[in-house]
C-alpha cells in the first residue's frame, strides 16, 4: 500500500513539474507577445483563396477581408457556371450591427446566431479560441515543440490546438464533425508587424485533403474609406437576371 501511495505521489509531483504552466500562463504569453504589434495595426486588408475538394472536382472561391479598428468587411466571390459572373456576397460590421448583402435576398441586418457567427471578426483574435481550453501536455509537430490544449466542452468549433512554443502561433488543430476527425495543418508562416501568422490552412479528413485556405496578400495600415463599412452604401452591382442567365435548363 505504501508503495502504491508513494508511486501516486511521485506521478502527481512529476506532472506538476512537467506541466507547471497553465492555459492562463500560455494566454498571457501570447497577449504579451502581440500586445505591441496590436497597437501598431489600425487597418488591415487581406485577400485569400478558399479551395473545397470533392470526389470529382474542386471549388475555388476568393475573399477580401478589410478591418478598420473594430469595424470589418468581408467580400466573398463564388464562381458560377462558365460564362457567368461570380456571385458576390458581403458581410460587414459597422461598429454596432452586422449586415449582409446577398444578390438574391438583398441587404439585411443579422441578429441572434447569424450575427454571433461573426463575433470573432469584430474585435476577437485567434487566441480567444483558447479560452476554456486545458493545457494537457507537450508534443512535437514537424520537429517543433508545441503546447497541446484541449477543449473541455463538447461540440466546440476547435477541440484541440497545438501551439508552437517559441513562436506562439498555431501549427495544428482538430475538431469533430459527426464522427469524423478533421485535422488542420497551419503553414507558410509570415511575420507581419510583429505577428507570426500562418498563411496557409490545410484541412484533412483522415489522409484526404478536403479544403485549403491560402492568404495571397496582406496590407497593413493602408487608407480604407469609411464608406466601406457604411451599411447605407451597401449595394449590389450585380444584375440578378444576368447572373442566372443561361443557367436554367433548356427544353
């Protein structure tokens, strides 16, 4: 009995020594690392491509995200059939409300869960996802030492994170969709005004690549007109009839 007790005490002490840091400690490190950089950035414009794979083909959409202090605007272009203009959607936060513009539906103010989906775009940072996670140990990803954090609650958007210890940026994450484990690998790391930012996100289901996000360009502190974030100026320049012209089946 004494041997078992001593063994348990040893395991307990070793675990404290091995993982003496807490999630709060890691969060404080990240915030301290990026605090000065955060103050330097007043506007940001980012363009990216999003590629979705399926069994036979892939769909490539493009998006442009613009931020000015707490306000943001996101434009997404969705390809249509060959010969037709892409369908463009816009979501913006004017400092108070979230608005969307869809070619068919038009402009509308989002409320409830529809607006909540864009909470992180307003004033959040990627590390806000770490709140409520538990630091469970260390692992290596591509040879780099990483903190491993796991979400306590079920059905979290991201259930597990691997954070580069020296750079304090994500290298890998996991989440579940139904019974399928989706793994995202973060790569193409760039340093922008002190931020170490992964510019490529590759998501796999088992060994199959299902989607890929590639940040093509990032501009910091460029002049952005207030009109971009004004819902009164939010209007579609796409003619719905022209957009769907030729897409109806011929009889």
